[in-house]
């Protein structure tokens, strides 16, 4: 019987250049996240750079699955799965919104 794997999505609290997320898979999530936390750990290159830059991060989602499913999800874009990036509170306006008043239909 094979090992159970977990796919995980990490959201960076501050982007590192263009990167806002890291997605990976592992059979030992606790150990893998610990390795991502240290600049001299055996985590991924991106997560080492995040650690060196002092950027905080958090795991925002996990799924059952292995490398094949992880690759499928990555090709669709990790940000698509991020609940923090997908949140858009109703009734909020963009920073550059200018209120020119309501139009009543008469000129």
C-alpha cells in the first residue's frame, strides 16, 4: 500500500517579486513545513528565498493527493485555489473609484 500524500498551498503575506504562492505535496506535512521555515533548510528554492527575505507565510489549504494532482493544479495556477486572494468583500470600491453622483436619467 502506498503512502498517503497531502497537497498544500502556501500564501505569502508579502509577494516575493512576482510570486504570491507556493504549492507542494508531501507525505509528512509537518516535517515539510518545518524545512520550508529555515533559510538553510532543504525546502524549495522559492521557500528558501522567502525565508531569507523574512517574508511571513501561512498554509491556506490542503488536499489529499500526490505529485500528479499537484502538477495538474499548478498548471491551472495556484492563486486560483487561494481563499485569501479570492476574497473580495461586497460593497468595496477600488482605490481609484471616483463618485460622480447618481444619475437620475435626466440631462
